[in-house]
C-alpha cells in the first residue's frame, strides 16, 4: 500500500484487500499511477464508510506539468452515506 493507507482484509469490495485510512493526519499518496491522465475521461473508485458522519475530505489530483500555472482537479466529498459508494 502507499503512504497513508494500511492493508485491510475486513472490508473488501474487489481484490485481496482494501486501503484503510487510519491516520487522518497523513495524506494518502499514490505514486504507481500514470502521471499523464489526458487519455482518461473518468476517475472511478469505491469508497466505504462504516457510518454516515458528514465528515469531509478532498480528492486532489495534481497536474504533472504546471507550465500554465496552477493545475489540478479537486472534488470535495462529504461522508453522507453508510456502506459502499
């Protein structure tokens, strides 16, 4: 697993394990994904919440080449569900 996530076999939707974000003070960082996402149209993931608590987090994807200035995609998320989303 990458920085900020721990392997978890107790809650798995696909694969052998999921990533559990146990320490909210550490930002999960993924380094094994393509740097250039221009050929992709969507980002898809499954997120599990054990309870609806209205906590918030941000999905943030930086652009590899910021020659045009600040370049990123962000999506604010509110945990307003229970189970898989």
